[in-house]
C-alpha cells in the first residue's frame, strides 16, 4: 500500500473514532434503564473491532450496527415495537434498523452508510454480529 493511501486510511479511521465517541454517548441514552443490555452491547462492539482487525471488514458499518443491535430486543420485551404481528426476530431487526436510521441521521452520519447499517440490522442476518456475541467468550 502506498504511503498516501496508508495516511488516508489512518485519517479515515481517526475520523470514525471521533464519530464513535459521539455515537456511543447518544446511544447510551437509549439504554438508561437497561444497563445489562448496554454492558452486553459494549462487549459486542469490542468483539466486532477485534474481528475486523483479525479478518477485515467495514469497521464503521459493523461497529455502528453493534451499537444498535440490542435496541430491538428491548423494544420487543417492553411491548413498544410498532411491528407487532411479525415474528419476534423480524421485529427486533426492524426496530434496531429504525433506531439506527433515526440516530445516525440525527448525528449526520453518511446517508449511504446509514442505509447499509440499517439494512444489516433489518435483515437480522449479520454473521459478524452473531459471531461477535460469542467469539471471545
């Protein structure tokens, strides 16, 4: 990799690290009465970062998805999902995707990446997120 490309990659990573601080602060508010789920979310974020470092992947997309993945579970458990009537796993993904769209847009995250994060959550089919739950247990 050329020196310029490496410098650009490092700048991009640094920019996401700055954004992640803001994201973490904002998403933590959604967990104010669900501290065990927040602790779990932070573990999944940590594991996603380790997986991406070891195997590659879109760090920004996967980390964002990890921060939102548990919000669907909370809404379904609380009975606040607006997708009642759909299978539970579908409701969880749809709620998480909806929360991601709202909050990432509020934080002026790239719209294409926001769409990618939400689609990943809504499909409820992210192998990386599933592996990040247990890979380092």
